């Protein structure tokens, strides 16, 4: 297809939306539209579609790069840590949105999950964030120092806390240092952890022959354990 034919099939507003609103690179747009990089580059130049400056381009490029490095060739202890991290996140993490978000009040669970992020997932320490949920009667400075010591996350990486007003603890849970959220904003890592959870869940269900009820009915692919009818 020649250049003029290529340009005939391109839509200026569509290209602008893909580039500026959806933050795609020229190469990504060319792949989506099934045209060459230089055909799209010349089209944007011909129709005066402005391009990002160097700082914006670098930011956009880095945004697309994974901000973690999964450890390869795991030892037996590493495998145990990976399973522990997966189970902790399955129980106490969120699987929606774009951020790995683990919430707990137990310092040992928090330390194990952070070790999983650091040792197995290879996260960037500077991108870790800690969000506190506390009560107004608690000493915020003391609480921050406590969790800083537990997590080894610098205080400047603590985000603005949520402070519940009043002294009433409706749930009567003993939370001397409140709840904390360990957060890491990386959708790719969240999806990877979600995949690990699914793989582990499926493998255990198949191995045990366990059946799972869905909507009041038994899952068709499940196998009934013997003697359980």
C-alpha cells in the first residue's frame, strides 16, 4: 500500500486519540493500525499532529516497562516464600484496580509479604508505599515509627493516613498500631500475582479432587472425592 493510500485510510482524530489520550507510542499505534512506523510518522508530520517532548516520551516509555524483576531459579526456601506470599495476598489483598494492595495488622505477616515482594518479585524499593488506617486516640508519630521499623520503608514513602475519629472500636479488634496497606502501583505485577493465585488454586483443586460450588451448582470440571456423596 502506497503512502497516499495509507493516509487515505487513516483518521486524524483517531490517531490523535491513540497518541495523546491513550498514551500509545508511534510504534504501538502503527502495530494496532497494521501500517509501518514511518508511514504513521510521516502522516503525523504531514497533518501537524504534535508529538510529546523528550521528557514526556521518556516518562511514557518507562510507564510501559515492568517496574519489577521476578527472581529466576528459585531455591526450596524461595519456593516456600513464594507460596506464602501468594496465599497471604489471596487472603488479604485486592485483585481489582492497578495496584498491589496488601492490608494487615500483624507485623509478621506484613514482613513475610514484603519479603515476598522484595525477594521473589524484585520490586523497586522507592516505589513501595505504606498507607495507615488508625484511630484518633492513637499516637501517629509512634505508630509511624513502629511500622517504619517493621517494614524498613522510609517515612517519606508513607502516604497521608486515614484517621478514624472517636475512641470507639466497633469491631473490638485489638489494633494497637492500626491497619496498614502495603501498596505497589504496577498493574503488570498485580496481574502476575493474580495468575499465580489462579494457577496454585487450580493445581490444588485438581490434586485433591476438590469440588467447588458456583451459584448453587457444582463446577462441571471438578471431581467428587470418593466417599463424599
